[in-house]
C-alpha cells in the first residue's frame, strides 16, 4: 500500500515563517476560497454569506539533516498561534510589527510535526499536525497580548 508513505512524523526546529500572507478568506458556510476583496461574497451561499479567514503559512523547518519549506494550514497553525486566523488578522491590524514579533516568538521552537505529501508532487509538503516539545510552550497570541498590552495599557 502506497498510502502509508504519504505522511511522515519527525522532530524539527521552526526556522522562519512568511507572515506577509498568513491567511486567506473562505465562505464561513461551505469554506470555498473567496477573493481578498472584503466585499466579495460566496456565490453558492449568498443569502447567508459571511466570510472568515483560515491560516495558510509558509514555514521553514530544520530536521537533523536538512532544511525544507512546508505549508502550514489552519488546524496546525492554531496550535502555534493559539487563536483563529480572524483573531490574528484583527490583532495584526491594530498592532504594528505583529508579524515580525510573531516570527521572533516562534522561531527556534522544537516541534514534532506530521508532514503529508500533496497529490501534486511539485507542491510543498503540508504540515498536518504540530506538537510543540518545549515544556511551558505558549501559543504566540498569549505572548503577543502580553507584549503589546504593556504598552497600550488597557
Ligand atoms: Zn459558501
């Protein structure tokens, strides 16, 4: 059976992440991808059309033998970020340099990841699960709130 070889689990270090685009819009009902234009609505669910954001982040990981790039989707990203993509998006709008700060918070974390190969062999590996290994790991949003909360005083 070939199917079993499409996922691997390994220990890695988070090296870097590209947070210039960290999420995308989908219909909150059917989760079809929507254009970034906030006025565009799902044409399949137009009466109840609302949108939400899901995480999609390019990350560099280092294993003991190599450095490689993966795509981290919503479920795994929530483990690292501790919030929904919407919450992070709103936080980033209000707080300058959120992306840079988040990268600094998460870079160097040791994680156990499950990676799956996409059906299209040329695409990046997908991080389907992530498990932080450090005792006392805190999701990025908690550290961010503390970091920015001190200065805004609210
Ligand atoms: Zn829809």
